């Protein structure tokens, strides 16, 4: 098939990989792009069965060429993962079609493919970065958050995320978007407390040229930028009464007007808001409109402060150590027990954001592959020292006794957790939490 010089030239000029198969599923032609994408030369693959080359689960159950031969027409845009010559997984977008002779009889199949690995990994990175994977915690308060997220994943419900600063409200908003039905559309975020009222209005709704002094060109607002996707309004409790009225109108009519314009623009967005205030209290003292509040809080979701989920501290330590090892090119292995004790006593007013900053600070100051108390920010040590003096010595000793009992039970049961939990008279889940708390087995 490739013996005709003109056909061979055409195949080699195509940027997509091109492969033809005979009726025995053996490769009959293979262009230069196919060589570049897979790493296999034409000489290596001609006459080989394609399934032995591609080594993909799709070959057995959902072969694009087989499907196209079965239905008699092209089969398009099939995502296939194969292994290249270096045994690396690459992702292809495949099109397949039957090949006919001059009498209209099928003589084989044609398959074209292009490498979409980069976009695949970018999409996966987005999922990993903004999905559940970066929401760390197994404590009871965080389990309630996960239950809410699971309920919201396939919906477009308006969500109000409440919680103190630094608890990860925007992380939750991004997870709702990137794991939801609008994940392929825009996610646009704005902090409503960071801008004066006049600037916030134009940032949200946009303005036309000449709308005010200095408006030398038209400006597209966040609502239009998020059209089709998700708009996240952080610190929604800080917006003025005038902005509240405009926002309520947008939610009711699903359209906006740019500042200085009399024309309306239809919008289709999912709205997610967040606040570190008690928004209902603001309703009661007449500083926030009750009709807007009820539209925004269709599904309220509470993010717990870090001090209410101290059992998640070891998990957060591991998460941020991996993160900063990768960022800084270091090989920190972990923290010493005294550091965990400091972390458990400190109240974390800045929540996970402050905790992340403390780990980063420690990375900069660490002289070995372990983090010691002297590597921590001084405020943590000062606060921890005060808390330690106030702590009940009896409680501290009880913790020590409990840890010893757990270790003894595990050792006597050859570290079989089910048996040890039964001997201690607690559930396996409780044993696991206490092992995390006391850093047993780390």
C-alpha cells in the first residue's frame, strides 16, 4: 500500500500518525508521524499485529478499527492509552475507518492518531490540584465536608461556604467546579473585601467606554468572564447594600448590565460564595439583605477550623512535606515528636494557611532531614510554652499511659490492628485515630 511513491509522500507529510491494517490485523503501513509518536520505526512494526504493539486494554474490548469495520463507517475521537517504545504511557486520540478495494470489499482498516498526552496530563493536574486530592483530612469534621461535597458533585446548586480565614474555602469552591458538570468551563474568583465599592462594581459587572472619568475603554466583568462556568465570590459578607441589590437582580433575572450601559447581557453561571462572618447575624442586624441571603445559602457548607480537627495534623504534615520537598528540591523526611506536640498545643488562628506557612518556614531553617522545634516560627514555641504551663499534668500523663498501652497491645498481637483493637476494647477506627495521634508506627 505504501509502495506508491505519491501515497508514501502524502502519508509522511501528515502530522498525525497513520497506520493501515490488513484483514489479519497486521500493520501494512506506518508513516513518519507514527514513528515519532510511538518511538517504533516502520521496519520494527510492519507485519506485526497491532494489539501486540499497542498493548492497550482497548485492543481487547473496544478496538476502534474493529468497531468501524463492524458498523461500516468511521469511528472517531476514541481515547486510547498505549505504551511507547520506552514503555511510557502515552494518550492518543484515535480515528478509524474501513479500507475498501475497487470492488467495494473490505480489505483492512485505517487508523489515524495524535498524541494528546500533554493536554491529558494538564487536565489530570488540574483535577489533582483543585479536586479532592488536595483537601487533606480524615477527622470527623472533615468527613462531614466530604459527605456534603459528594452530594453536590453532580449538581449546579448555589453553595455558601462558611468558615474562618485560612480554612480552605476557595479550595472547596474549586473542587466543586473542577469535579462538577462545568469543569470544562471557566472558574473565576474574586475577593469582595479587597476592592472599594466602585471598583468592585466594575470588576463584577464590567463597564462601557466613557461610563466614568478614566473609562477609556470597555471592560468585561467577572460575571461575563465566568459565563458558562463558575463564579466564586469570596468574602461575600463585605459587599455594600448597593452591590447586594445588583447581585440579587442578577440572580433573579440571570442577566447583567455593564456600568454605563442600558443593554442587558444574558449569563449562565454557577454561583459559589464564601464568608468568614456569620452571615445570618448580619441579616438580623440589617446589614445584609435577607432575600439575598436565602438565595445564596441554598446549600450552606461549613469548613471547620484547624483547632477542631487536630487529629488531621499528621496528615497535613505529610502533605506539606511532600509539597515543599518537590518545590524546594529537598528531602525532609518528617518531624520529631516534640514538633507534633507543639502543633497540637498551638491554637492555629490562621488555620491551614498558617500551618502551611509554618511548615515552609521550617523547611527554610531545617539543617537536617528532620524538622526540630528550633526550626519552627518563634510564635508557635511561645504560644505552645504558655499552653503547656496551663495544661493539666494528669491529662498529659494519661496520654503517655494510653500510648504505652496501645504500643504494648500492638506488639503482643504482632501489630495486627483488628486483634489489638479487640484486646483494647475499642474499634479499629478508634485505634487508627489514636495511632495517628500518638504517631505510632510512623
